[in-house]
């Protein structure tokens, strides 16, 4: 049996101590702001992308923290698959 899914997108602009990845498949994070983002211990600079290639449905949560400089824009896009 084949699984069906949808492409979903979110924009993250605030810090999260436990951002839920529950239900996501292969999330990709794109930092389109001017602020560096600490994503589960990885520094993602402006313009960088971080992809997770796991062909399974995620269930955990991760911390997402933008640098403290309030003059910089916070725009972290996340695209992922969602099984329906």
C-alpha cells in the first residue's frame, strides 16, 4: 500500500524551547532572515539550509533559538511532508 501525503510549510519567527516535529517527514529548514538560528545545536547562518532525510514520521521536539540581536530579522521556513 502506498502512503499519501501533503507538502506543508510553516514560518518560524520566535524562539521555541521544544518545537514539535510530530507528524513531519523529511523537514527542511531555510534561514531567510538576517539572524543566525541555533537549531537543535546546529548554527544555521542566514541563507543556509538544513535538511533531515529520514523516511519516517518524526515524533520529537527540538529547541530553536534565534540570536539575541533584535535588529536582525527572524525568518526560518520549514517545509515537510505530512502523511494523510
